[in-house]
C-alpha cells in the first residue's frame, strides 16, 4: 500500500519534470499521455476526420457552384422542310442560344452564402478532431484508472494470501482457530472477485483503445500521477474556451450563411430574365435573319413562400448561434467547476488513504501483540484498500477534468490550427 501511495506522489515530480515540448500557456502537459505526434496520427486517420474533410470538400464545391450561378447557356437547333404550293419545297433551319441572367446583387449574396458554408465546414474538421480528442482522453483515463486499481487489488491479494498461509500453519499448530482461517479466506476470495471485475474493465478499455486508436496504447499502462493544478487561473479559463470554440465559429458561419440566403431569396422574388440570340434561314436561303429574345417568368406565391421560409431559417440559425454560445459557456463553467472540485476531492482522498494505511499498520502491530483480534485487522485492511481505491478514483477524476478543460480550450492536438 505504501508503495502505491509513494508511486502516486512521485507522479507529481514526474509530471513537473517531464519535458514540456508541446506545452501551451495555462496547461502543463502531463507525462501519462502518449507523444503528440502519435496522437495526431491516430486522430487524423479516424473516420470522424475523414468524414469532416469530405464535408469540407463538398462545401468548397458548393461555394464554387454558387459563385458560378445556377444558369447555363442553352442551345437550340431546329431543321425542317417547307412545301409551298406553286413554288416547291424549301429547307429551313433556325439556331438559338439563351441564358438566364442573375439580377444585380444576387451574386454577392450567393458568394457570401458559399463562403460562410465553406468556413463552417473547415471549422468542422477541427471540431471533429476536438470531439475525437475528448473521446480519446476519456478512454485513456478510464484505462489508466482500471490498470491502477488492478495493482491495488493484486496487492490486497498478496497480503491476503500471506495472511491465509500464516493462519493455516497456526491452525495446524493449534495456535489459531479455524474461524480465523475462514475469515481470512473469505477476505481473500472477496479480493479475488474484485480483481476479476477490475481486470475486465481494464481489458475492455484497452480493447476499445486498440480498436479506435490502433498502435497508440503501450504494452504497459503508464502510472496515473497526482494531479497538478493548471498554471492559468481557473477563473480565466471560460473566456479562453469560448474564444477558441469551433462550435461557436460554426454556428456563427451557419447563421451568416442563412442570413445571406434569406436576403438572396427576397431578391429572388423578382425573377431573373432569360436573354437569347436567334438566327434563322427560311425558304431555302431566300429569307435570313437574326434577333434577340427575352423571357421573364411571372413570380407567384411560390417565390414569396420560399422567401418567408428562408427568412424563418435565418432567424432559427441566429437563435441556434445564441444557444451554442450559451451552451459553450455553460460547458466551460462546468469544466472549471469539475477541475476545482476534482483537485479538492483528490486532496482529501489522499489524506484519507494515508490515514487509513497508517491505521491499518497500527492495527496489524496490535494484532501481532494479541491486543486486537482478526476481525479488527481484516476491517482495517479493507478500509485501507478501499481508501486507496477512492484516492485512485479521485486522482483519475481530477486528471480527466483537467484534460477535458485543456481540450475544450484547444490547448492540445489541433494540428491544423495556429498555436494559441
């Protein structure tokens, strides 16, 4: 038990002494994480990033399409023979080229809508990496916590096996009762059951890591060190989270796109004219000519309904942007609160684990002297190991909360962004 507590305390020194090659202001990168190059490689190879990049290419293509406009030149060719009584038969043909023209102002709003959509898609790539990073961070902490508890469970089993072996010999020598042996065997069986459960969780977490992020997890899990508070004051993190949030940027871009489309729809209530050039040859070449054609649709209630629908969509997008801003701020405040409570909770859990280990040691010495019975020793040891597990859980919660805060503030693993 003391060895485990010393290893956790040594993690503080390890975390502080580790080279901060990729540290960012406000966040000292912990040593239990893999190298950034490895993490970025598996994140960039993930299906989430592949989908986001494809969506970005689609948005760029839509941008080009909006810039070019929906209209194309149409060519028409007709040929026939005319029969005139008393004159004979004639070959005739006509050729026409026509194209609809966007009225002034419409192209500008098409460009704005396309640019905003492309911007949202580009930010969507970074947001996809952010979401994948959050999943990786949570799974990594879960794996390290499970592997740490495996060590605690194994230590409890080792202590229990030594106790059972000693009691079995004492029963043979009639220096201890069978009841004492059975109590020790029951405690050992409980420890084995806990280990089986913990190993299952560790194996499941490792399997998920290997499937989602192949080649990232090392053979042996790193020790989860004691948490170290961020260098940036906790009260200063929420503005950073909001300033760097891709969710806010994406929502703003979509609101701008829908606003441009709404203004475009209002202009589209005035239909675009179609202008054409026609040349013809009639009566076998006896009559030739050329002319211009202009056609204008009559706008009806359908165009008005489209404009109203797009205006409502723009209002909804603006409201969605405000909701995203509110949600991101609430999420940042929640992150900060969890870091603050996590650090405080771990400090108390560590104190409790140290006290429980010391108490178990005193009870063990008293038992050897015959001053306490076996049930007291078993209870003290159980309390000590449970306190160690609680300390590990609190350590993992604090580390997980700080890692999530750092990721939400984009302090890590965003290779396509400029450093903050």
